[in-house]
C-alpha cells in the first residue's frame, strides 16, 4: 500500500507541476509577466499557512469548541495508539476531547510527529472499542502518510493559476497591443485552475481510501471500520432485546475528518444497543448514493468518496482477514433517475443562465448605442422571478407534511437540494448540529428509528448567530415535533419550517422571506419594463 500511495502521490504532483511549467514558460516568454514572483508568492503564502495553521486551529478548538487536550483516554485506546506509533516511528499525537454527544473525529498538524487527533464524547458513546480504534487508525493514517503536507504542496497549483488569471484579466482591460494575448492567457489559466481543483479533489479522495486501508491493516478488522462508517454515515437504529445497556447516541460527521469538510450540513446517525445493524436497512439507506445522479455530482466536488464506495473497497479486503464482505449492494435500480436529475440541474442553474443571457443582450445594446436595454433588464427580472418561483415550489413543497420516521426519510431516492420531501418528525433534540461549537444554531433530532440533522435557518445570519449563542442550548434534551423539508446535499437533513417544544411554537422565516423576495422580483421586473417602454 505504501508504495502504491507514494507512486500515486508523486505521479499526481509531477503531473500537476508539469502542466504548470508547460503553461508558464510560454506565458513568461511572450508576455511581460514575472512568473517567479507569482511562484514565490504562492509558495510563501502556503508555507506560512502550513506552519501557522496548527497553532490557530489549537486556539479555535480550545475556545470555540471547548476541546480539552489534557484528558486521559481509555487504556485500550492508549495501548493501540502506542502500538501504531512504535511501528511507524511516530510521536504520540496530542489528543483533544470535546464533551459533546455528537461523534466527531479529525486530525490536523504539519507532520506525523506533531499531529493532533480530536475526538468527541459521541465517538465513545456511539462506537464499540474496536470501532473507536478503527476511526483513530484512519486519522493516524492521514498523519503517517503526510497527507497534510502533500495536500498543501498540491494546493500551490490552483492558487498560482488563479493569481495568473486575475492578473492577466485585469491587465487585459488596458487598451494596449498585449491586451488580447493577456485575455487568452487568463482564460487558459482559469480553465487549468478549474481542472487542477478537480484533480486535487480526486487526489484527496484517493488518500481517503488509503487511510481506510491503513486502518484495516492496523486493526485487522475490516468489519469494525465498515460498521463505524455506517454508524456515522447512515441514520439507522437497531436494538438488541437481550442487551439492556443504552448509550448516548448521536453523531455528526465532522467537516475536518472522516467526511468532507465542504458539505453544507453535518450528517448525523444513531447508535444502537450493541445490536447488529440490519443489512436491509443499510441497503435502503445507501440507495440514494448508489442510484441518484446527484450523489455522483456531489462526489466530484467532494474531498471524500461516497460511503457506499468506501464500504465496497473495505469489503474487498475482508477475505485477507478471514471475514466475509461487510455488505453486498445487490439491489436492482428500478429506474434511471437521470430525467429527474436533468430537470433539477436545469432548475438549479436556470437563474444563472438568465443572468448570463440578459447580460449579453444588455452589453450588446450598450455597445451599439441602443438605449432600449431598460426593457431587457425588466424582462430579465421577471424571468428571474419565474425561475425563483419554480425553485421555491420544488424546494419548499407546502403540502402533505406527513408524519414519518427518520429511517423512512433515509430511504427516499428522489430528493436533493432542489427537490424536497415535506415531513413531520417527533423526537428529541439530543445535541447541536456541529458538536461542541458554541455558535451552532442547528440541532440533531432522534426518534426511535434514527437521527437526522435539523437545519435551523433564519433569513439573516445575525439571527442564527444570536439563536446559537443564547437560545439553542435551552432546546437540548427536549421532546419536539418539527415540520419541514427533507433534503440531501449530499448528507440528509431537514430544513426547519417550525417546531413545537413544550407547547410553544418556534418558526423559521426563511421560506416566507424567499416568497416575498420572489414577489418583489416580479414587481421590480414589471416596473422596470413599463418604465423602459414609456421612457424609451
């Protein structure tokens, strides 16, 4: 594995830097741009970030997440970490602990010898000792593979290309003989910047597979790693009637560790009472990932692979450790789902298309000295109102808020950020959406079948911040009935419409705000269009 990872890493970096050099040499030759300054600036910026980031992250962990770096870990975990450190000539990492019921694990630092691993209370509440060791081994794998260093080196490429794009585009605005060539250089730099970003995302996903593989090799237990992924990846609850023990069971996928930090919501699942997760429930929860094209879309923009793909990769290692594959995803997809995806993709980007087309029309009219562009702007505003109304009706379906369970929502395939499923859930708020974060305004709701993230969202950010600091803690461990819209992006969550706690109704006004703004777009469009027709 180590040789494969090294070859993959070096091949990717050599390829990225090779493309960069091939691009920069003719740029430097045919233009007056000093590429050495760009290169030194990019390297200096990222080196400084690499050196200082752990220090600032320590401060953030201590003061915003209340992390304790002086707490004793369980003996079984200390022994396991010591064993891995000895095998890989690694210093014992600094272990941080966040006293929050939401399971969360991540690592940061410069090298394997100054790595920090942060674990929440929920990791120990939700997972068995073997599964805890699997998660910690995954994080140690990132440190031992020098993933933080490799990703920093790779990030120089898109950063430098972005700078070249911005400098050349700004320089091309000058009416000199080189403006045309500079514009072309800027366009090429922008395209290469986008491509390099996707290559780096693929590079990151590849390193996640190797971290999973490292975990399995150290624990010799692919089942434990798979079970840990399922617990923090799919919202399932099982019970074992022979076991009276009940754990505090909530999880939240961290932005920094096991799952993608760019996902807009944290994914939450429940624990179980030492029972075995049912295969049918896992397959049902995985359908969206396996069948909905949005899952592929989000994965392309993600630093982490889909859970189902990671489970498949781990299952291939099971025979080496005398275990059967954890799960076989053998369900037959009942339909294509591509038609729904195409419609939703169009709805998602329709407003941008309108802005682009109207912008071209206005630009063309102004260049030709035509003053009738006011009507075009008015028509554009009306079309934006139409597109907003279409998105509103699809993302906020305002009928049939049927009472349901978390496990039933997780089995929904035709759902995305564009298309919602109206729902009503009854359960308990057992934690904040972001574990330990003092500003987190979101919640985690648990019913008897599972746990799901509840997105508390008001129209103004200051309202969310105020609620998170002063009000959210008062709702923890309260029984609640919530009404909202179930979505995926790619993690499942319910955007809150209103909730009833202790007989008191608390409403979010984002839906109403969007309706008002949509109406204002129509009115503004009509006014501007009429003004243009009358005056011009």
